[in-house]
C-alpha cells in the first residue's frame, strides 16, 4: 500500500506539470547532488556514476598502456558487459568517448546514462522508478548492452542495470491450465549461455539465441527471440509461462496467460523497455536429444570466377533450404558479393546420419547445377549427443566475440516471398552486396513446422514470423579502428536504397525488431504489424504517463530528441 500511494503522488504530480522534456545535466531542474545522494542511500549504495571505460584514452586521464588494451578489445562483449553503463552499439556510442579518437579530444557522456542502479531486487526498481517520476529524469532499462538500436541507454538517463539478477531455478513439474511439464525461472540478468548450461545440467534444453552473451530474459525474448531450437519450439516468446514485472505504478505482478493477460501478451514479443521492468521469466524447457550439425562454404573462385555462377549457387541453396526447415533444421549463414558461408546447419530433432540424408538433395543440386562437389564445399559434420554440446563447441566460440557493426538493418523473407519471387530476392541480395560495403547475415528458420509444439498462448510476436523462412541482417563491412567518416553515408544508403530494395521483393513481411535499424521507416508496421494498435493500448494502460521510453519501442513516437539530445514530447 505504501508503494502504491507513493506512486499515486508521483504520478499525479507528473500529470499535473506535464513536462515537455526530460531534464539534462545543467538544466535548472536537474536533481541536486543531495537528491542523488538520497537515492543512493535508498538503494544502499548501489547508485553508480558513469565514467566511460575509454576515458583512459583521453586527456586528462590518458594512460597509454590501458588505452592500447582497450583498442585491442573494444567492441567485444566480454570487455564491456560487466560495466553498468557500457553498451555495444557503435552508432549510439557516436564517437563521444571511444578509444580511437584523439587523445586531446574530450571524453563526453554522449548517450551514456548518467547514473545506474545496480538492481538486486524489486525495491531497487521501485526506488528508481519513483526517483525518475518525481524528478522528470529519463529512465532506461539495461542488461548486457548488446542492443544495436540504443534502447538500453540514453543521454541524461538513469539506468536500471539488471545484469546481476542471475538467479536460476529448475521447476520439475510446472502446473497450470496452459502447460504441465519442466520449466526454468531465470532472473533478468541471465545470459543465453548461462540459461542453456543450467537447462543442460538438469537434462534439458532451453530456447536461447546463437550469441551466448545476449541476455535471454530482456530484449531477446521480449522481442521474439529466434533460436536453433525454433524449428521445434518456436521463438523464445512462444515458450514463456510467466513474466515477473514491476509496473510504472510500482506494482509487483506476475503476468501469465491467466492473470494480467494483456501484459503477458505484450511482453511476449511486443518489444522491451516500454511496458514495465521485468525481474524474471519462467519458460518451458525440453528433453535434449542427439543433434546433427554441419557447415560448408563456397566462393566466387569455386565457381570459376563467374559472378553469375556464384549467385546461381546461392539461389540453389535458397531453393532447397525450405525443405530442410520443414524438418526443424536451423541454418545460420553469411552472404557477401564473393563468398557464401554456412556457419552451422543445426538439426535438433535429427542425429548426424539423419541430417546428412536431409542435406543430400541440396548438396546434389549444388554439385549438378553449379559444379560444387562435397569436397569443394568442404562439408564438415559437427553433430553431437545433445544441442548444448553442438552450440558450445561450434557456434558460441565463433559468435561470442562478435562486435556490432556501424550500420545495420533487417528483413524477414517469408515462404510466400520465396515461392513467388526467388529470382527477385536473389537479385536484390546481389544488388545490395555489390561493391562489398554491405553483406547479409541470415538465419533459415521455420517456427511452425508440423513437428513443432504450439506457443504456450497467444502473444504479440510480429505475425510475419509465422510464415518466415529467412531472417536477414544487412550489415556493413566495418570494424573498430577503421574510420567512422563513411558511417553516416552508409546509414543514409541503408534507409534510401538497401532496405527499400529488400522490401520491394518481400511484400507482406516485416523486420525482426531486435535486428533492425533504429530509423526504419514505418517501423510500427514493420516491427509490430497489425498488433501495434493493441500494443499501444496496453502501453497506455500500464504506463499512462510515459515513464518508459526506448528507441522504436511501442509508444516511442510520442517522444523525439532535440538538438541537444534532450528527450521531448512530440
């Protein structure tokens, strides 16, 4: 009752004043040091002021040895994830304090949050929400900082850092009207590899992403969450049994298909950071079995230097891939203007021998149509006795150090798109990758196979996912240490040429909001589809005064940044 009354007062005051903009440091209304100190006392010393890691590369705190080490590691998740305010998006870092700009240039906070609360439980969240509402401070929610689109950070923000909520509980027999069976309850800070390892230790497998360091409870599952297991069990959002949430009003609730049903529906695929603060998630797990896996690659040299022959081979792969996807196979692969690499083709419902048989028509067609023999493809088998071993041995080591790129966008390619215009899709990929600036990182997936299990309940996953065969990220060939100067031009080209080219050949589709561009045009339709009006209504019900804001999240069109980065109502 005390919490509810406290929030009633804060919310009433906020509604009465109806501030146009969130305050920034230097504004007259910015909270005084004594107010911040009081917040620090309330959260028992867990309020952390931001000092960007890269300050050691800039005067007056320049340290050459530390700076060289940062330059070597910058962008790798294991360097930055352990720090409360660090995030991995090069675009939103905006060169404000990175290790590659001049020593004499200032280290500025830019889009870094000003303060972070190291959240250890509900009381810390309530304290942060209360402070943000009473002081008109921008609020963000952050776990690992993987987000490419800057949802978990913001200029002048107070951040709720959820990363250390690492509790994991195995539930042998979850009982409800909508599910009976094994499950795990995961704290908001649990990462994919940690969740998968915990399920594996208990004899099961969990739906997690291919990158082991991504937080599984946050934007991954709340945004949908595709997985090597999605051909059997759907997206991460399809498996959620419960969400433990603190609402904007300070209420501590459990959202399920039976209670707070609208909040459960929205959080399960309707995007993160905008309906409430998730403390934990309970999700289904499944018995593990032998898993087949394979990899192979070819390039333009393999096709005698002929671009036409190379793209014919890429087309052959896409023509035969849906047959594999229908069997629950998951494929992650990369396409450039000169090379094609299948990082892993994973069959969680088939052992290695069975996967080899399933792959035979595709490999035969690549040989007969394109002259690419099994030997020239360097086909390698990677299967194991369970899915966890396959991921831990062959997928995670490749992806765990992957840096985010300067500019990226995304597109879902549906089965209907491939059936209607495979040639057009291939021509679009060829056009976009020409010149080598842009490349595709794609995943072949079918979330509705005949062998799959249905979602726990209806949810807010983008409807286009239900017919998707491929989700593609379009990125730029760039790495830290290279010049940032071309990035704004790449961003403009992505929005003006690249994404429209893909959209033209993929009608009635959309984009995976976790792997898209923050400035995607018509993002409401592309990320949320027909669900958007209902999601807005739920947002207004649980957050009537717009305490929660995240870039391209539901309801975010009500806000925009001014010339100083101040978040203001539109």
